[in-house]
C-alpha cells in the first residue's frame, strides 16, 4: 500500500486535487482495462467534485458508477447518496443509465437489498475478478466519530469479511455499505475530509495504536493499492507534520 497525506488551504484546492487524481485514475483504468469503476461517497465534501466531473468531456460509456454506502431511503429522498450524485453529476452527462448501479433500497428487508447489490457486483466484476471485485477508485468521507462509508463504531458491519455488501446501522437506522475487505481491494482509495470536527478522529486513525472498532476508518488499508487522505487545514491540523 502507498499512503499519501495531503493538506490543502481549503476545499477548493482539495477538490482540484481530487479531480486531478480521479481523471488520472479514469485515464489509466481505461487505457489498461478498457473501463473505469468507481464507488462514490455521500456527505457534503464530495459534492463539488461531482459538480466538476459533470463539466468534463469523458468517455462516459466506459465509466461505471457504484456506491460505497447508502441510507435506506428512496433515491428521491434528500438523504439519498445516489440522489445527490445524480443531481450534482450523473444527470448532467451522457452516461448510459445501465452504467449506473445505485444501491437498491426498495426491499422491505435491507439484508435482502445488501444481497441483491452483492449479486450485482458479482455479475459485473466476476469475469475479471473471480474472488473479490477491485474498484479502480473508491471515494470515502470521514465522520467526526471515525466512521467511513456506513461502517459505524462498534457495529457488526465492521466484522463482516465473507461478503462484499452488508447492512450498517447509524443510531438504529439501517444503511447499506460495502464491507472492509472489498474496500481494501480497491486500486486507489481517496478520503476527502474537511472541518476541525474531524481532528480527533484523524488523530486516532493515524495513531500507532488505537481501537479500530471505535475509529473504523483505521480499517481502510488497501491491500495492494494507493491510499490518499486529502484534508483541509482545519481537519489536517494534527497531521501537519506527518511524513
Ligand atoms: C452519513 C454521512 C457521512 C459522511 C461523513 C463526512 O451518512 O452519516 O454522510 O457518512 O460521509 O460524515 O461528511 P462530510 O463530507 O459532510 O463532512
């Protein structure tokens, strides 16, 4: 794994860098494998990246969009991560609808929905990756409690390692989330983190020892890929001397 921590004055240069890395990953993946796969994040921080991507002229037919996690609400709900990305980006470009794989949230039982998404991933990736799918790029945010995707502190989802998708829980509300092992198969993972309320979590995540069940983002260590933490100065204060 190669680890990079980059700290930016504010959100704007952070997003410029995220765009540069995303465009580089798109170009490399399409050149090497003929397609680009990405898992998107929710939260506020990635939205301007999606808005930037909407302005690019890209080979949309070769770009395949998945999600790292989802609130268990319809896509029309303002809480929906897929709904946010659709408005900010995907509805603005000529990407074929069959290239977009939102997490399903219609089944009465979220466990069933998690299984359905796992099957969709398997059907899409299986010819290239008989064991675990490898996303070219995974975007992740960080919660002030140390969660990422919908891997919340002290929840059962953190332990799941025999499936690609599981049910997470935020304050008793179900979420769908990719599991730690599939996230760690990614070729590149990009954390986008802003705000001073993330300092404590970042301190714990980068500490030599701390409890990963309390700070789940510590579990994100790509097995054979690149990990970028893009931080603004407010979030990155504890890591300003990190090398
Ligand atoms: C959630 C949030 C969460 C979010 C992080 C970072 O579903 O609980 O969306 O997962 O990604 O809290 O959010 P910001 O990018 O808005 O700081």
